[in-house]
C-alpha cells in the first residue's frame, strides 16, 4: 500500500481557482469568437461579456420539459458536472490541484466522453427528429475526434512513461518532443475547429439546418447549463495544446505562467473566430474523411515517437 | 481438502443432472418446472460456490484428481483460476434460471413444450462447469464440451418452427463440433499423449517437439477455443446468428458465460500449456499474434455492432468486440512476460484487465440480454427501428438497462471502466519496449468510443426517443417483479464491480496464490504484485520508480461527479425559473406514423458508410 500525500491547502485552493478561471473566462473567450465573426462580416458585434449575459438571462427563463422523463432532466446536469470535474483535475500552469492525483489521462478522456454522452442522452430523450439528427452527427464527430485529442496526450505518456496528468502535460520539454511533436502541433491546429465544434465542423448544431440539433428542445436553465458546458469544453480544448506544447516560463512565478497561458489561449480563440467566420460548414461525410486523414497522420506521429 | 472439493463438484453436477432427469416430467406445469429448475441450479450453484471459496481460501493450488467413470479416467483440476469461473457460471446460471420462470411464459412460447428446455438447461450448466474443471484435452474435455454444445444447440433452436432459427442453430452446432475436433486432434496428435493425458504432461511433451509441430499444435488448440470465444473471423460465423435467435435468458448465458469458457481455454493454453523449455522469443511471438487477433476482433466486432438494428444482434456483435479486449489483454500479458523484466509488471496489469473484463462482461452483457428480453416480452419486438419511448412505460427495466449500458461503454466509475483502463494502460505504458502495443492501445480507445455510440443508440432508440405503436396500444407495461428481481441482482453486482475494483484485485491475488503455472510464478511474487496498490478508493499502478503512473479511483470520481452535479442543480435553480411541460411540436403526426420518425437505421449513417469495409452491414 502506498499512502497518497495529503492535499495541501494550496492545492485545494487550486481546485477552486481552476474552476473560477474557467467559469469566468469561458464566456469571455466565446465573446471573442462572436466579436471576430462580427468584424469579419462588417458588423459591430456584441460586447465581450454578451455570452455571460445570455447564460444569466436563460437561467431565469421558463424551463419547458417536453418529455417528462428522467434522462431529459438529468442530461444537462451530467454534462455540466462532468466538465467541472475535468477542470478540477486539470493541472494549470504546471501546478497539480488537490484532485489531479485521483485521475489519470485515461480517466480524463473518459470524463470528457461522459459530457458528450450526456448531450446525446438529452438529445435522444427529446422526441425531436432534429435532435436525433444532431445527436447522430455529434456522436460521429466524437468517435473521430476524441482519439486525436488522446493521441496528443499520448505523446507525453510515451516520453514520461506515466499517465499522471502533470507528467503527461508538463513532463516533457518542448525540444524533446522532436518531429512527432511538430506533427502533433500541426494536427491540433487542423483539429482545433473540430475540438471546439465550430465551423467548418459544427455539423451537430448547425443552426441554419438543424436549429441547434441536440439542444433544440431545451430552454431556460437547462439550455443555460448546456451552453455553459459547451463554452467550458471549448476553452478546455483551446487551452490543452497551449499547456502541452508551449513551455512554461520557468520563472517560478505561477501567476506569470498562468497569465501567459491564458493570453495564448485568448489568441487561439482569435484564430478560432477567424476560421469559423471564413469557412462554410462541411457535410458530415466530408468531415469524417477529413478526420480520418488527421487520425492517420496523428497515428503516424505516434508510431514515429515509439520508434525513435 | 483436496478430496472434498472433488466430492462437492460431483455432488453439484449430480444435482444438475438429476434435475435434468426429473424436471421434464413436470413440464406440464410450466411454472413449477421452472421453479424446480431454478432451485436445482441454485442448490448446485451454492455447492459449487462453496467449493470455490474453499479453493480460493487455500494456501496453494489443490492437487489434481482422477475421476474414474466406468473404464474412463478423467483428470480433474480445480485451482483458483477454475474456481472464479465456477462462481461466475453458478451465479449467472442461477439468476437466469429464475428469470426463465417468467420469461418462458411469453405469448410466443405458449405453444412450445418446455420438456426439452428443462432437460437441456441443467445439462448446459453442468457442461460449462465440467469444462472449466477437466484437466485434459481428450476424454474429459470431450464429455464436457459435448454436454455444453449439444445442450446449448437444443436451447438455441427452442423456437424450432422458424427455419431461420433452425439454420442458425445448425451452423452453431457444426462450427462447435469443428472447434471440438481441432482441440481434440491437438490433444491426441502430440506424441506421447492420448486419452486422458493431463495438461501438465501435454505441456512437457510439447516442450520436446520441434518448433513447427509445436506451433501447429498450439495453433489448433487456440483455434478451437478461439472459435468458442468469438475470435475474429470465426466468431462472426456463428455468434451473432446463434445469440440473436435463442430465447433471451439463453442468449444471456451464451454471451455472458459460455464465451468465457473459450477465454478460459485460451488462457490455459497460453500460460499453462507452454512448457518451460520453450524459447522466450517463440512465446512472445504467440503473445503478439494473439494480441493482434484481439485488436482486430475488438475493432471489427464493435464496428459491426454499431450497424445493427436488431437489439440482440447488436448485443451479440458487441460481445465479439468485448471479447476482443480480453484477447488483446491476454496476448499482451503473454508478450510482456518475456526476458525484459521491466515489462513483467505490465503483464500483471494486462492480465488483471483480462480477468476483470471477464467478470464485468459476464455480468453486464447478461444484464443487457435480460433487459432486451424484457422489452421483447412486453412489446413483442427487438427491432430498434420500431422500439422507442419505453422509459415512461417500463422505468425499472430502463434504469437497469441504463446501468448496464454505461458499464459496457466504460463510463468512469462503472464496471467496464476499470477493466478497460487496465487493458489500455498496460498497452500504452509499454512505450518503446513494445511499440506496436501502443498502437493497439490507441485502436482499443477508438473502439471504446464506438462501443459508446452503439449503446447510446441501443438505449436511446429503445427507452428514450419516441415509439409509434405503443402510443396507441395500452398493453405495454413493466414486466413482473419476478422478472425484475434477477435483473436487479445483476445490476447490483455490476455496480459493485464498478465501484469497488480493489475487491476484485484482491480476488485476483487469491487466484494467483492458489494456482500453479507461469502466471503465479512470474506475477504472484510480492515484488511484482505490489505494483498494484489497492485501497477503498480504487487501484493505483506503480511505475518502476515506485510512484503511481496510472490510477483508476471510481469512488473518488463518483464523489466528484456528485458534488459537481449538486452545483449544477443549484445553478439550474438559482434563477428561480418556472417549469412547465409541453409536448414537442413537429408539425404533427410524429408519434402516429413510423415514416415520420428518425429511425435507428438512419443513425450514424455517414459513419456506417465510412466503415462499410468492416462488414456486418445491415441492408436498409
């Protein structure tokens, strides 16, 4: 039996700090995307905090239950909760939280999947054809995209021989990743829009054709939870490659590292905004082929990393 | 003690065979006969469990025992490894027997006599128990295999008025006899071995053969057991057909436990029949070959399962996929037990994954078949294109099916999670020492997303979404308590497996301590076994530096999710929003006409086309 070190007060604070950062910034980052999109389309665009206003407003709106069964009501809770767990275990700026020692990289991936499952559960429970079409596309995207995300993490696993999240994300200096690292950066850039479910890969929601897909029957606080979940997830996916591939400053100041990481994440959101404003949506079959190629490239990088 | 366990074994088998003789005479009173069948299975199960507990509590592996049956000598061996399979078979058999009492009263089966059913059921169970206790590949093996195969053949073709079912059953019989022939041929062809030669002697003889012949012999045995387990491409030949046409409780037994006898055989072959004198490199090649087959099996099986619209076929294909995980883990463990001692701890993690997945899959897959059976019982169909919206009508079954579905998908803290975690982690952590396994691990992970998609579909299209027919009919309702109770028991076991994996790690420790052979020698030592640090919260796997490198802590995850869920609940209420229910508006008629629905066969359409090359396609 090994005893786990008792969590320090600081690492417990870290959990709350993580949650605070994500809950506060995710809507702002979403605001960046909306603003960039607006500018590209020659519009003024909403204020940066508009997404937060939206959520607050929705929380007070009428909650309409179209099915009366448990899964419909449970789904938004599970989705939001699973994302909070992911954030709580995430080591930000190199510091493990009190909960990081309880979940490894595999647990992280499965927790992310749980959020997706909840969205699907809600969609299937909705009794709405559009929701089902959206769910079908969402799941298809998930099957193809989640392994790509995992392979990015896997690079860290191979270098450090550990699945501990701290080691996986921060355990390898940039240079030691070598060629596979460069390939993975390219892959994560090309996969970015899919990770955050933005155009050209927003087939599941596809406002214009599916009217929001899985979320069509949700309203009020339930919809607010789902929206918040999507924003948090988006921020997580934008943050992860930064944490993984941009080395920490090494000044020893946690806040400096954190600020740099968040500034870079904001830049990533600029990119997301630009890309989604300038790209039309793919059809699901085209997207599958695109992901297939991306998957093979990532797998190739892993193979190279194993051999080298 | 050694004598008494074999006495108990004979008592238990005697009970089952006695029941097989008596019950058919009562079959006029269908429920009485069913109850008697259940009581006999339960009594025998208790006897078996008693002897298994005795074995697992022992200090070392029990001695083997020669059973003299007329002129035949059958070597028997019950070590810790057999004991676990015995308990598993007893548990699922007893629970299923109870379920049968109600299930066989289904309208469709009313006009069938239960005489042959009640003869075959106990014989089938006895055959499976015998198969995991005989210690040869000839006499005892033949008796056990034939009892199991012939009895299950008649159980599968129970609904014999349908020619499709009879054809599926016949195919099953032919392939199982071929599998038997392959194993028997190997058992008799090895020089110096004949009828009734125990395994350790076979292993010694194999050691003296030249490589070519030895490879052929091992390949024959693995082929036979692999065919039973559902290994690609042999499983596809019989498994989906046989499992989908049998009565649901029988499907539960076939998928839940019978396939595991194939796994049992494969593990015995790879770890007990491989002589000490065999070159390590040759053994590693076997490991690699088996792991490769496992990876192909899990990927192809699951992607075929995704395409099915028949709920039972979907479960059957998914069984192939899940068995693939187990085969992968067995192969990986065999490979890691090579000269590189650093990999030995990974072998422990891999074989632990296989062991856990055998136990977990047995429970959740039986449960899934029983749930589909209940749905079929009340609605009369297992076609996902027709089902839907049953959550409101049969809530208990729906919740139990939900537990099984998230367990098979490997959602954190539920039972499939820790076993898949162990299997995937053991492949990924091998790193450069066994690079190909890292790729296998990635494939396994992709596949677990497909499993998830499969079960989201099964669950969504059965219990949630909308059904057309039963909006009009009002005779669809929850099944009786007698059919819910067995499912509730299995669901409880399933949750237990998910939340407390350390219990099963401790059990695995006992298995290693009470068995002989390569596994116990290499992995049972404290130096290796202590790399699995267990506690109430779960399992940690320690790396070479003594720090945990992979961990699965279900209870912590549940706690985290619960707290986060409460936060979400608070947030939902924080705005003080009013609640109202209103039906979905889709320009009318959605719930009245099947043509207005989005059907199960439409779901994942693009992905199914993308995966067309994996076969198992269903014509729309």
